[in-house]
């Protein structure tokens, strides 16, 4: 795969429709306008993934402050099907993980996934996620409607390390943060 | 020479101050000083002071007063060179160059050696291309100031422009010998040497030019020009072996210059295609990143060799994902066998990429690494473009849909889908896809422009303007800004859209705007006359002068001029009613119910018109304010810019002399685009309507010289014959004219009657629909009773052999009824037949069907939105979906 390049780029008002298009194709649910308004403010927490200069994937996160915790919630992370198994998801996830680690004030990263989505579950387990909960009837119009909650606990820099933590193996450098398309 | 009406010392000093103030642009101070002189009872009528007052007022933008005072001054002192010079300057600032030249000449009568006036005169002469006059003035300047460089250069150049290379070269030679010390890297000296070599080359003294270059090579800074010129000279002087190392080195310097490779191949004296390809192979190895040595062999190679080089070229492009890959090889499609090879290769890639991710079965069998995942989508795009070029709309759409399903985020795919619909005759569907593409990347100006263009093709002018506004300056209307930026493609497409919609005045306005851009570009060269001489960039300067001479040869001008001429012809054929008479309809013969409907309609229309006129009045006020502020702005920056008449569509389309206006656009075409047959066909249409037999004949002869088999030419000849006959029935023209016409008659059709000529034409060209169409026109034109036969002649033509453009041309002729008279039923039948053949073409579809389709689309959009609403409810605030495998 030496001929291919994977890069991440910002979501801007100019290319937001590419993100919408991508999410429409990749996910069985569609997101409302507020979702996309927020994404524009999300900075490094929302990224498009370019494979050989084509938008093929995207990741959108937000910071969740419920349950007396500061957690990073992955709202969407997806890739067009012909471009799967090429390492694009890994680049996107590592970018997010990197962000959380550098920030140092997150308790964990968590997300929802449909219970039958084994591919995704495997993917996140590889990065040290665990199924911590299962919510019944989480999705309304798709089958199966149940969702697992996957969570990866992080080490907080500013609090004493009294809670348990795992070692993460990180590969940096694969993440290229800025990508401007021709204007 | 003293003034003819001298001032006293005190006033004289004031007058000199006025001149200073004018130079420094301190116009207000200048006026005060002038007032002081004129206040003296002795000098209230002083001519030169009055003239200077006028010129100063002109600097303030008070044009009318300026003329008044300058003229008054001149009248009071007709023997003053100052007054004449001032009058000349004023005319010049008004772009009345001919008048200005006369004034300068008068000024020189009273002061023949005034350097400033001579210099100003020479500028005007070169601008107006009075080359003889220019030469005299430059000669005069030369004798007055032989020590100045500029005198020599201008003198030499005046001879060069007149084609007297010998003299030009001699002057430069003498001049450069008088130059004693040359500093290193003297750019101006270097340019002068190159200019001299250009003169030698243009006069075919190639050997001399070569020696000149060799001798001065060390002093010339532009090394590239020296190498290029020398290489070229060696080839022309039959010493190719000496050119080889030169072009070899030039290619090393820039491996992307096509010309270098051409010259290199000539220098190497290779003629066999295989040898040429082998040489390109060497360059490929030497410069692995260069594109030229990879693309150029595709033009040369044939058969298996072509397949091999093309295979490499395409794979490389598809692997990297080069968007214009198809455009790069499109030219090869003109050769049928090459197009077939390209198609076969692309199909092979598509099949193998789908199966194994490789370009070929061999790669798969050999266990080569798979190609990037994006190669498949680029291949599908390439195939879609290929089939689109072949006008195989169904297969093109099939391929592009595969590509879009594969990678829906690739914007190029949407553009291509739009283009396919455009070529299939559905401008509306085409624009919808371009609009989608545009919305996916609103920072991309290319897609923005393309989208605007597609909108204009769908006659959506306002929408196009709004799209363009995303990139035009804020605070100004996009249309004004695009005009200011001389955005000619946009204006021409606008004109064509208005023409299609029958909004003749608006179309003309756009055409005139384009014409004005060309006038302005010619105007703009004025500054270069002084600048280039000073900077000694003489080669570029001569190039500029030659370009300006043929400026309206540009395709942009041709397109706009053709549109304008067609519109003016249309306005001549069917003049618009004056605005007042349009409303008068024959009321008396209507039944009461219809009358009632009509009345209510009229009332509504009246109300609407009132509203509109109120709005228009408001807009007018706004425009005037805008104009005023603009005028003030321009006056501050450029007091010299003369005001042009505003182009008003309503006035343009109600001109009294449409044919004269058409001729204004036609003249530059006849002069500069005489190698295009359309020029002469258009000329014929104009002169036919003016009933000018000799000019008709001229147009026919010129068109014949370009392509005697052109279908439209036949119709011209038939109508020419008809016009001659009608003419000679009425009156006899001048005997000499008659003689010329008789001879032409003989030459064009011999002793045949027009009928015979037409019958023969039809028989001879029965395989070409465009010829048959013209034949049918002739048939009807000569004998209206043969209408059915004429229509049958073209409607019975095998539709499967018809191209879309041809079908549209014929259908429109039948539909509009201006070629064969009324024939509604036949037009409807033809439309249906064409619809079956060209299913996508909008023009052949039913209005009802299109509307139903549109409603279906709107409904689908609504459904999608509702669904989204539902989904919103479904997905609770925190719901997420981190999906799929990676």
C-alpha cells in the first residue's frame, strides 16, 4: 500500500456536504442539522479522512460531561465500504485517542454500537475497549434496536492515579492534521 | 520660440506655475493661479491661460467646461503652439486620437522642434498604426536628439514595423557600435541585442542572426532565449547535429515543454515512429517524473506499440487518480483504432479491478500487489467519459452510476454525470448535477464556474448570477463585477441564453459588453508605448503590437459577434413592435366570455405593470446613485476615462438599422476571422437582406474557397440566384456590375436553372442530412407548392444515422415554421420520432411529462425531508453510531 496516502482534514462550511453525504451512505440513521452545526465547532474532534485525496471516511466526537465524569463520546466514525480494511479507521481513531491523551483530562472514551456489528466491536476491542453496558431499544427504526456501550478508560494527568488503567500502544505520526483541498 | 502673445514677467511666472501645478496634479491651485492672471484687465482674453484653465478643469473631471475654455483660448490665440498642444491633450484624454493628431500637427506648425509635442504625436501615431507618420516623427526626434538612446531605438523600430529590416538593422548596428562601455548583466542592452537578432531572423538573414547571437552571447542575460533561438536556427540552417545538444540541454532544463521534444526529434532526423518512441523511452528513464515523455509517444505510436505505451500511461494515471486523465487522451479518440484500443484497455482494467484489484489477469496471477482502492472508481469514471465522448449515453450513465455508488463523495463524478446529460440534450438535469457538485465543495471556483455555465445553458440567468456571486466582490452586483472583470465566457453564455429565450435586447447588451472589452484591451496598449521603450523590452513590445492588430480574431469575440449578428438579423426579419402597440389586440372578433377573460387578464397585467414600473423607477434611482458614486470614484482615480453610453436593452432591440449594427460586428470577422466559413455565411445573410449582389457574391466566393461542399453554401447560392433574377426583372443594374454577376452566375451554376442545380445537389448529397436539409429549403424556396416533398425529404431520413444537434436543427426549423411555412402536424410527428431516438433530449419531450417528472422530484425531496424528521425523533440526543469495519 505504498502508493496510497491517508490524510485527515478539517470539516469546514465549504465541505460539510461531503460529510453529510458520507454519513448518509455509511450509517442507517440520519443526523439532524444541529449535529452538523455542532460539528463545525468541534475542531480536532471532527475530521474527514482522505484516501488518495478522496473523502472516504469521517469521525465526529463531542465531549460528554454527564455522570460526574468528563468523557469523550464518539458520535460517528465510519468509512465507505470499498475503502475498508485499509487502515483508515485506525488513523481516525488514533487521532482521537491522541487528542484525548494530550488533553489529559478525560476519564474515558465511549460510544454506542449496534449489538450485531461484530466488525466494529472487534475494531474497538483491538484498541482496548470493553463492553460496559447494553441498552435495549436504543435505536428506534433499525434492527436490531439494541446497542452495546463500549468504553475505554483513560489515565487522567491531573488527578492521582488511584484508579486502574491500561497501557496503550500508540502509533503517532500517521495523523496529518491539516488538509486543504484546492480552493 | 516666444509665445505669440507674451505675458508680462509677473504673469509669465504665474503661468509657468500653472504648468507646474498641472504636472503635479494640483488642479485647484492651478485654477487659482489662472484666475490671478485673468483678473488682470490686460489679460482677461489671454489664450494660453484660458487653454490651460480648460485643461486643468479637465483634470478635475469638468469635461464640458474644459472644452469651453480650451476652445476659447485657442480662438483667442490661433498661432500659439501651447493652445494647440493643450487642445490635443484634451482630445487625447477623450480618446479622440485622430482629432488629437491634427491638433499636434497644428502645434508643430508654430513650434516645429518641440520635443514634448513630437513625443506625444509619436505615441498617438503608433497607437493609430500610422506607421509612415510614426517613422517621420521618430526621424525628426532622432535628428533633434541623436545622443539619446530612445531616439535610436524608436527610429529603428519605426523601420522595423514598416518592414524595412535592412534599415532597422543598420540603425541598431551603428548604435551598438557607438556603445563603448557595457556593464555586466545590463538587461536593457541584452534585450536590444535579442531584438536585433529578431529583426535579422524576420528578414530571413538566418546565418547573420546566428553569428550575431554567437558574438554577443556573453552579453545576453536571457540565456533561455539564446539557446532556443540558436537551436531553431541550426535546424533551419540544415545543421541539425548542432541543434541536438542544445535541445537535449533544454529538455533537461524543462522536461515539460512539448516544443523542445518536437525540435529534438527533428534535430535527430528520425522519421520512423518506432525510433521516436524509443527516444521518448530514453527520456522516460532519464526524467521519471516528467509527463511529456509519457504522453507524447501516444500521438506517434500505432498498433501494438500504441497499446503498450497507452497501457502504461493509463495505469499510471488511474493508480494516482489524475482527474483530467480522459481529457489528456481525448484527442486520440479522433483515430478510430486508437479509441478502440483505449476502450478495450479500460474495460480490461474495470473487469480485473472488480475481480481481484489488479489491472490485468497477468498481474493477479503473478501475485503483484493490488492497486489502490480508488483505482476502480477512476476507471469507471474514465469509461463513463469515454462512452460519453462516443455519445453512448446509456453506457456512459451506467458507468458513472457504478462510480457514484462506489465513491459518492468524489465530486468529479457528479460533474461528469452532469456533462453526460448535457451532451444528451438535457440541460436541466445537467445543471442539477453540477449544482450538487458545487454544493459539495463551495470553495472550489472551478466547479462554481462550471455550475454557473450549466445554469446558463439551462437559461437560468439569475441563478447563475447568484452562484457566481459566491466569488465576486461583495457590495457590487455580481453581473456588474463580472463585467468589470471582463469575464467574457460568462457574458457570452448569458447572451446565448437570452438569444434562446428571445430576449433580444438583453442578448445584444451582453454582446456589446464583450465588444467593449476588446475595445478596452486595444485602448490599454497606450501605456505600453512609453513603458516598453523605456524598459527596452522591445521583443515583447513588438509582439504586443502585433497581437493588438489581430485581437478580435479571438474566439471570444467570434462567439459574441456571431450571436449579435444573428440577433440583429432576427430583428430585421421580424422587427419588434413599438412598446405601445403590443397591447392592441383584435378585441372585436372575440366572443363575450373570451373578452371577459381578456379584460381581467389585462387588468391583472396592468396592475403588474404598474408595480413593475414602480419597482423599475426605484431601481433606476438606485442605479443612478450607484452610477454617480461610481463616476465620482473614477474621477478621483482616472479623470481621463470617457463616459460610454449606457447599454439599454430596450433601445438596443429597437434599433432602426439592425443590419448596419450587424455589419459593425461583421467587419472585424471578415478581416480577422476570414478563415472561418461561418464568417462568410453570416456576411451573406446580412448582404442578402441588404440586397447587395456584389457583396453576396463576394461572401459566396470566399466561403467556397474555404469549403465548397459546406451545406449552407448551397442555400446561399440558390437565394443569390433568386435575388439576381428578381433584380433583373425589376431594373437593369450598371453594365459593369451586370457583367461581373453574369460571369459569376456562369461560374457558380453554368447554364443550369436554380431548380436543376437544387435537384442535382439533393441527388448528389442524399447521404448527408445537413445537405438534404439545405436542398429541401431550396426546393421550397424555389417552388412553395413542393412544401410536402421538401419536408418529406428530411423527415424520411434514417434517424439512427442522425446526430442530436442535427435532429434539433431540423426539428426547430419545422416547429418554428419560418423555413417551410406552417407544418405543425409534421413537426409533432417528427418530435415523437426524435424522442424515441434521443430519449434524454429535453427538446423532444412533452411538457406534461417534464412537469410530472418535476413534481415527482419535489415529492421525493419532501418525503426524504419527512423521513429525516422522523429519524430526528428516533435518534435521541446522545445516540451515536460508530459503525462498520475498517
